[in-house]
């Protein structure tokens, strides 16, 4: 009797709620289906050219297309490659760079990368890019930025519904939006996974990094909470990433993580980023102009993960060592792009670090410089520095090697697995990890004879042809071909 009463009570309490939930789910499905139909009609109008013929609309999602980093070089080379193969298609770039015109963006691409598109491209300007800024999310940054990218993707989709959608900046949470609501074929070029197993291990082992604050590493409870959060996020990240019809990754390191997280090995390929190898190979080695003393350069956007402070501290330690050259004859030039005010603040902090270490007279900063000036610095430098832990690839590393600059990179990620590797058994560069390692290796490079340094430069140059624009075009077209079928 009591059991029957309990069942009747349970039924009367929960069954109406289940009915309401069921009705809401039905309405939600109907609404989403209606949105999809609306977007399909919009796609048809977008795909029809002025002469009435259907054009394939190819869109790239790259909110920071005017940033001037390695990821942007991939974007412009990918566009140029597709325009050569499919000149009749209509090309779109979703960007959040609302303070510049489309023409200024294209001029910037030519000035920084020496790349000029052969056909027009339509820019769709997005007003909600602030939703993916890390400064908006002091806590749960990965989740906040990923959810923000969905709203930014929705803004993009409502303005233009393409036939082919390629996320070229790593916003995987936009993929299901374009695939299932937009009805698009979707592809991804992954420079760096939003979360990686290395990040999980950093939190698990309670190691302090730029993305793992010291107060969390000191607290076992907070570390466990963050680890659970990371595991849950990694599961969702893998789910949305698996929506991609074609996945391209930029290195062996990235490949390993994406295969582990997305589990789409049947449609995943390594497509090395296009490096302007030939332009730098034009610098004659035997006539390499040296400024008095030795010049050390660093190429990379001023982002926290690039770890510019390590470069400055290691360089300061080198100056304090008793090397053959006087400290005044050694100079470090940090070359990179600033995307926003956070990056500009970071540069000011680096300047302050130089003053604290009393090396400000030996360190220069070159922000958003044109391509010709970059090439000039590379032609004069003795050593190229790279200090990012688990750099996904490292276009700047390749450019240094092609220009005949001896590279000293971090012993991890793409530089370790793909770039600074022996060529025909010969040394192509050097790897280091700690501040002391970098200082000692820099001193070692300076101690080498001119002939020995020249041989290392030749080895490095001979090894980088696999990263040329031409190799990228072949690999990229082979990968995206599936999207056109």
C-alpha cells in the first residue's frame, strides 16, 4: 500500500515535469530546424553570383587576421593556394579587426609576409571579438573563451553562410555551429590545441606555468578542482573537434595531441606551415654582413607563452659571463607583433625587466616591423633565440635557419621533433631549457670558429626546404580536397 502511494506521488510530481521538458525539447528541435532552413536559404543567395551561376563560398574564421604572426601567414598562404586552384570560388574572411579596412589588412599581409592574393576576398567584420579575449575571463579562461567563440561564430554565420568553412585559428567550438546549423563542410587548421595532455600533466604535477598560477599549485584541493575542470573541458573539446570533416595540424607534437583528444585519425594530416624559405635563402652566406660584435634576435608575438623574460634573463647571464667579446659588442633584438593593449603592456613589462637587470643598453624592441626590416635583422644576426615551452611549430625558428642564423630553441614541441633535428647526421642548431642552459649555449656558439658556425648554417639551410611555400601548397590542397567532393 505504501509503495503504491509512493509511486502515485512520484507520478503526480514528476510526470507533468517530464511532459513539459519533452514539449520544450520538441520546440527546441523545431526552432533549430527552422534556423537551419533559414540559413540554407541564406547560403543559396550567398552562393549565387551576379550572372546567376552558383559559386562555392569558402570562408576562413580568423578573428585576428591582421595580427602579423605565423598563424596569419598560414591564412594568407592558404587563401592564395585555394585561389590558384579554384579561381571561380567566392572567398570570405571572418575578422574582428574592425579598426582597419579590408584593403589595409591586405596591404599589411604584403608588407609583413610578402604575400599578395591573386583574387578579391570579402571581409566580414565581427563586432563581438572581445568575447574571445582572455582578459574578459580572469577565471575559467579556457571555458569562457570557448563559449565566447560560439557567440562570435554565430555573429559570423548570420552575416555569411558559406559552403566550406575553415577554422584557421583554433576555435573548435565553432565547428558544430557551422556544420549542423549552417550545413557547411567544415575543416580545421590546428596550430595549437586549446587544451593538451601536457597542460593536464602540469596541473596534475602541481607545476607553476603561465597558465597555472602559483596559488593553485600550492593548494592540493584547488589543483584537484582544476584538474577535474581540465578533464571535463578536454572531453567537450574532443567532442566538438571531432565534428571536423578535415583536420590539418602543423607539427608532430600537435598531431599527437589532436589524435588523442579528437580521435579523428582517418581525416587528420600534418601540413607544415608555409615558411618563406626561398626569400631568406637568397641571403648569401659567404657575404653575410656582420655588425660589430654579435647580434641575437628573437622572432615571435609578444604573448605570455613565448616566454620573452627567459630570453632577457639568459642574455643578462651571458653578459655577466667572461666571454671573449666585450658585453658592449653583444645586442639582443626582440622582434614581434602586438595584437592588443595586453601585448603592449607585456612589452612595457619586458622593458622594465631589462632595466632591473641593467641590460637596457643591450636590448632593443622592434614592434610590428615590415618584412624588409625583418629580413635585414636576420641577415645580420649570429644567433636566433626561441624560448617557448612546447611551441607547436615555430615559423620564426625556420626563418632563422633559412636566413643563415644559428638557432637556439627550446628543447620541446615542434623545434625538438620537427625542425632542429640533424640533417644527414649533421648539426643544424641547438636546444636548451633553463636560463643557465641558454646562457651556456650562447657562450658556446660564440666560442665556435667562423668556419664551424658557417658549416652549421649550411646544414640548417639544407634542412628547411620541407617547410617551403611550395610544399605547403601541395599538402594543403591534398588535405582540403575532401571538402570539395
